[in-house]
């Protein structure tokens, strides 16, 4: 059992070092030698735990996936939080706009991290959609929403927010962004069969500076 614990600790040490280096130099700019020097281990030890640099990246992304999606699931399951607020808090917990909760998300928009960016986008779209769907089904049961396609609606919403509101994907000025946010809320209400104006709190996902313009 002691050997297992030591092996796990070493694996996490490698991941922590790679996390920091990818943040500083980007995935493409970081070599396995950089990681070896950072952790002060032999190449054989590195390859005992990971087959390649991409294998390290995938393990980091999986660690991100477990931590962030786990938080989102806890929020989604908390029935003491109003449904609309839960929707907002779940999306915010995903760091869709590239928050700073860890090194990967803080530096993900660097060009040299393009592959990591793509992989994390895939995790967000595939991970958050079913979590959001459960909240929408609860809203349907309570009469807040009316749609025969809760999963598909959430897939559209998550895919849109994860691409159009990603500064790397679509360039827009403040006026264009505000207009898209208003259109997003307007059309999401119709996708879900929600009462007009009932989802204005979703503006919180994009910052309070955009609020108050949806009347």
C-alpha cells in the first residue's frame, strides 16, 4: 500500500509541474525535458507514469474534468437553490469564459495551447449538457419550462456559449457582445418554452456590466 501511495504522489507531482509549465510556456512550448528538470526525475520514471507529453495533458484535463464537473453536479443537485440561479451557477462553475481556477484554464487561450483548448471545449460541451438537462427537467415538472427536447436544447445552449462567447472563436466589440447576449437570452427562453423575461438572470454569466439592457 505504501508503494501505491508513493506512486500516486509522484504522478501528481509530475502533473503539478506540467500544469505550471504549460501555463508558463504553453503545451507546444514545453518539452518532456522541461518536466524532467522541474520534478528532478529520470526519464524512465516519467514514462512509467505517462506514455507521452499528450498523455500528461490528457491526465491534467481529466483532473480538471473531475474537479469542475464534480462542483457543477453538487450545485445542480442542491434543491434549496432556485432553478434559474442553479443554471447560472452551474455554467459559471464551468469557467466557460476561461476563468483562473487553475493554470490550464488561465492560459488556455494561448495559441500554443490550441490542442488543450479544443479538448477542454469538448469536455465542457459533453459534461455540462447532461447536468443542465436535469435542472431543465426539474423546471419542466414545476411548469417553468415546456419543451420535449431538454437535452437537445441544453446542447445548443452550451455549444453556443462555448464558441460564440469564446474570444478565440468570435471577435466582437462590446456593442456586438451585448446584442448577442440579449439575443441569446431571448432565444433560450423560446427554446425552453419559458416565460418572456424569466431568464434575464442568465446575464450574470457574462458580467454585471451587461445587465439591465434586456428590457
